[in-house]
């Protein structure tokens, strides 16, 4: 018998500029997920461990003010362009566009005022909530009026994330969810003991500014070979590896094998709690980030301090800087087309 899904809507607070924010709580017998309209953010995912003890396994903050001050994109739907654009620039139909830089010389996750900092509209749908944001033509330098929908729904023990976009003029789009997972429970140490497996034969190497060098090289014989399970901490600080040294750990895109097909691409296991995360996606890339830039000073929803590497991300997305790399899968969206990508985060125990 299918699990019964309940959705509860409640006020969450008011932004510093006076805009009301709502929270939606989705529950089944196996999972509880909370999302807010500020940044279309996932604020908690509560699941049991092997002994039935429930805990929140994503990083979040205790109040709206902390989310407004956030620079780590906790739980957010990011865009217009997730990940990096070199020098904040790209060309389309012979015209160069400039996005404000906010990550060294790069534009990261859509620039200085990204979708993560906007209040989305929302409505309850079957088994979840759909949030909508209209980004006007010229927003952060991007062409075309873009309408984005982020639909969160529960499926028994899983959170499904469907991202949609349509445009009035040709533009570039790369959307993802930026949740940080710690299967031991938020604020419970680092993720270095988490065991990761990624079904990818290639990853995208980057330069010192974390801009891709080319469209992928073999993981064979490198610390990026997660075709068999490895603990994050086993190789994350391996001496002599320039890729890891420049990024401070893992902050790289892995190339999925069957883009367009919803299939399992990664698993994360916490050996202590027994919790397992199985990640499925239709996207061409899995960006694995080991939380290298977490400051070790932020506090989680339960008041615990979030350590450096206190969470990891599996950002399902297109490749970084794709508009400047014709050999990459295209991120161009034209009028009359619809961007639609799906990611599922399913939880289990061993």
C-alpha cells in the first residue's frame, strides 16, 4: 500500500525587506521534509537510522535571518546558472553577456543576487509543493524572461526534485538543488567517514580557478575513482594531487553515463548510523562537493556547530562553464522549449 503523504503549510518569517516566507512540511511514514519559499530551500530531511532513531540529515539554519546571511547555498535551488561561469561571461548568438562575479574571477550559482536569495511563490500539489520564480530579461545579465518551477514531492522514502524552466528569448540555464548531506545527523562531525560510490568513468578536471580544462578524463588510478566505495576522508587530502589541492578537496563534476534517463548515479553510506542515500538523476553531471569551504562557525537548526566538511553535496547539473565550451552538453534554452531535469534522493538503512 502506498505511503500516505501529508503536506502542511505554515508561516516561516519575514525577510529584512518585509517579504513573507512560508514553510511546507511534507511527511510520510518514512520521511519528513521541510522546504521554505526563501530560495526554494530544503531546510530538513528527517529519516531513521538502523535502530529507528530519526534525525535531520541535511544542513540548515535555525531561522530566516541566518538563511539571508548564508553564503553556502544551504538547500537552495540555484540558478540561473548553477556552478561557475569563467569571468562571469558567456556569448550567445554573437553577443557577450556579463554576470556579476562573486567567486574570485567567476560568477557562481547565478551571480550576486541568485535564485537562492529570492522569495518564490508556492502552491500545494499532489504529495508536495511547487515553487515558481519569474526572472526578468536582463536579470543578473542573463537574456530572456525565464520562468522557473521547482517541484518537491515525496515518494515513500524519497524526495523527488523536478526543475523546469521556459524562456521568452534564447538564454542559458543550469539549475540544481544544493543540499548538504550528513547522514550521521546535522552537526554530528564531518562527512570524512561517509562512504561514497559514484557510477562515473570520467570526471571534469579544472584549473586553479575551478574552470574546466576539457570535457572529462578517466578516473582510473586517481582519487576520483569512486566506481567502488571509498570513504571521503580516505583520499580527500592526498598529497601531490593538484586537483584536490586547488579545490581544498572534492569540488568536481563527474560525467553520468546515460543523461536523460532517470537512474541511480551515486550512493552515500554512513557506517555508524547505517543510513544510506541513493541519488538518481537525469542530469549529465554529478558535482561532488565535500564541504571544503564550510567555515566551522555556522550553527545548524539544532544549535550544533557545523564543522568544516560537515556536509557533502551531490549537485545534479550540467557542467561548469558550459556556455564557453562548445564540446559540453548544451545549456542553451530557446523559446518554445522546456528545461526539465529530475533528481531523486532516496533513503534506506543497512
